[in-house]
C-alpha cells in the first residue's frame, strides 16, 4: 500500500505538465521522455554507481596493500571482477596496476569489454576477460581456486537465487586473508519503493524487470551467510542515490543500497569449542549486540 502511494507521489513530481488552449478550453498535456534520454540517464546511473563501487574497493585495498609502486598502487594484486559486464569496474582497477580478470556469463558483454580494453594500451597487459561463471571458475580445472587477492561483486547478489553457493565459490577462489567486496540492495519496503517502483516504473533509470525484491538481501542476513562460510565482515556502509543531481554518496543508513567488505579467514575456526575468551566468540558477541541493540 505504502509503495503504491510512494510511486504515485514520485510520478506526480516527475511528470511535467504543460497547459495549452484547444478551442478556447485549457487542456493539460504530459510530456513524454524520449528513449534516448532514458538510455543516457541509465548509462550515467551505472557509471556513477560503479564509481562508488570502485572507491569502496580502492580505498580498502590501498589501506591494506598501498604503497607497492608509485602510480600503480595496486600492482602485484590479482582481482576477480564477478559479473563485470562491459568492464566499468575492471578497467579502473587495472589502471591502478592490479592484474584483473573480469568474468560474466553473457558472451556479448565480454566481447564489448574486450573491444573497449583493446583500444587502451594501459590495459592490455593486466586486464583480461572470460565468458565464464563464478562456479565454473572455482571448480578444479577452472584455474581460479585460491588465486585472487580480492573478489569484487558489484550489483550481483540481488540477482542470485543461491547465495550460499556464491559465498562458497568466493571463498574458494580467494587466497587466505583475501578481500570480498559487495555492493547490493537491502530488502526493505523503502528499497522496493525506490529501486523498483521509482527507478524502474517511474523514472526508468533501469529497465523494468531488472530487480526482483524477493532476491534482495539485508546486511544482517548477508553478514550471517558470509561468516558461516569462512569470512569475517570488516565493514558495511550505506549508499544513497540522489535522482535530482544524479550523484551517489555514502550514508550511515543501509536501508536502500549498501557496500560490504569481508575478509577470508586465514584459518578455519574451531566450531567444537565455545570458549568465551576466544577472539572469534568475542567478535560474534559484538556483532550480535550491534544488530539487536
């Protein structure tokens, strides 16, 4: 009910009306948005969202591995970009010196990314693309097991039906101590109203049917899933999109979009013991207090 009211409210603001006179009678006509304009806004939306994802990955990796080489601060790191599409995140990471592999099951997207990267000589040596799934890459013979210092999954998990398999595969391809970076959409009434009703049906920033609210995942649920599969969640930050300026910014609220950084544990925790002085138990208790208090 609230989502429909919100959609009608947004529609009222976003539909511009003009008044004309026909046979002496004032009439109201609504202007229509051209498909070219929709495509332009969609492209800008994706580019600016990818910039936030890039900043999220870059800043955390620089804190952990920065200073390796002037001008190429991520040199020596191997990064996997899952669901890379046309390479919006793959390429800027490559320009910072990282050896980046972008994967996507859609062959056409990989073809577009390869053509684009080929025209940039700075990317030819350290950016590669493969039309392959994460599951295939993580299997034996997939040449991905334990090979990467970081995995990036930007706007991927909200499209997955099996998050358990996804987290297991991420753990499989990462080195111990490696980082997992995720940006996604929270599962709230507000996210439904904005990400689906407003973005898809009213503003048409993204194509209709792009998102399925049932596949959205809350930060608490994603954190629980990751930490039950060999990860420790380091941070969760909210992301906010301003449709008027087209800009993204960080925010304390995770009610719509959020970015998560997790690290693969160096060693598997001992699940047979429940020592209250054990650091793993202390961290778990702190997490519980954070979510439930």
